[in-house]
C-alpha cells in the first residue's frame, strides 16, 4: 500500500480528524524505516508548511502531544503498532511506529458486522416482547417488558400510576431499515 485510499482516508478522519490523515501519510511514507512520533511531527510540519492551514490553530494542532495522541488512537483502532526502546542516555522511552493499514477493510467489516449484530439483537428483543410504560411520566421514556411490568404489578415505580401497553412498531421499522442500510454498505474497493 503506497497511498491512502478513500476508505482509509474516511476512517482516519473519523478516528482523529485531519491530523490523523497527515499522520497516516507519514506512516505510509516511512514503511521501510524506523520512525518516531517526533520524526512524524517534524515531517508533517515540514510538508505542510505554507500549504495547508489547520483550523483553528496550526501550532496547536501540530504539537508533538497531538501527534502522540493521534498515534494512540490509531493504535487502539488496530491501525498502527509501535515498539519502544529505552534511550540509554536520557532513560526515556523512544517509540517507533508503523501502520497496519492493510487491515483496514477487515477492521471496517468487523465493525459493520458488529453493528449488524447489535441491530438484529435489538430487533429480536423488540419483536419478542410486549412493552409497558407509564403515561404519566413517559418523558423518562423507560419501558418495561411484560415480565418486569408483571413484577411491578403494572404500577409505575416512580409515580404509582398504571402501566399501559406501549406500541413499538416504529422502533422495529426503524431497526429493519437500519439493517437494510447496513447490508447495502459495500466495503470492497474494486
Ligand atoms: Zn409514572
């Protein structure tokens, strides 16, 4: 992989904004060498000097700390890895970073499948239960499935009013639409 494809670009942006894209570019460029977070920061500064304006404040966004935070975000999303060695003269750790961008489709697919599973579980829950809620304090928007309502003697634990059946058709419709949308998302690049 030599350049950032559109999926990767969007994903990086979602993870850490524009700076994550810049960090991504540096990780790609240094595929075959050791690069530290300090190198990455300097390279970005050098590369975008006078070309690109980061909002709201270039200086702020290009602090070493920001780059480090961004690298850790990429790491926690499995898009980057590091190894560290202790600098013998200072005693501090030096971190060398590399990307794992080849995994991006896999990671996105995993996220997509996880979301689909959550939607399906929720849909199943909505379909398999009858719900009851208090109309008097419905603003809390809490609804109880039949078994819970039964245990409460169909009385609201907050205000003591009678619990009444609550329609959930709109939720199941919404969830079905979301599941269809999720299926339509195409994550392959060809
Ligand atoms: Zn109530």
